[in-house]
């Protein structure tokens, strides 16, 4: 895959381009995220539109992954979905501001980060059942 020049330089100098000083302090969390071809906003080789900026902590191993397909590629075990009783756990990382959201906060966010208002991908709602116990059934 060829990257546009801007994306390439962003990857090389991600820390310098951080919009706020406090994101530097939180940046170490981003380094714990696993994924294929991960960029500074937690986008991966599978999902890399400007809106695909969240990472999800997996119930099975407690590690952040960029997406389910990255977990399949890199982990040695099947995904476990979060049960509804644990939707108050912090399991979503906003790739824009690096803050952690609870699953409830994410599900109620209307596709925007409640902390920094960065837009999330509304199409992710089609994939929620890969990560979270089905809601409303
Ligand atoms: Zn896992
Ligand atoms: Zn991925
Ligand atoms: Zn945010």
C-alpha cells in the first residue's frame, strides 16, 4: 500500500504534531495498542479512514487493539465480547485525544468523542456485536 506523503511524515513525527501538550503525557497508552500498520491515531491496515480513530480493549486479554481483524491476526485466542454488566468499564480509546471511554459512553456518543468531539465512524455500529454483547435484545 502506498501512503500519501502527508501520512508518511505524520507517522515519522507523530509526537511533534500532537495538538496539545497533555497528549504527550498520554501517548504511552497509544503505544500499548496492538494492530497491523498502526498509525498515531490508532488506525490500522483494515480500517484507516479519517474516522477510524478508536481502539478497543478486548475483554479476552485486556489489551487494546485497533480492530477485531488485528486481534485475529496478532492474538493467539478467540475474542470474548464484553457482557452488558461490564459496559461501565473503560474499554474504548479515542485516537484523537487518547482518552479512555466506557463502553456506555461510546455507545451513547452518537459517533463523536464526548471528550474532544472528534467524529467516529458511524459504520462501526455495524460491528458492535464483534466486541460487545448485543444491546436491546
Ligand atoms: Zn484477546
Ligand atoms: Zn485492524
Ligand atoms: Zn477524543
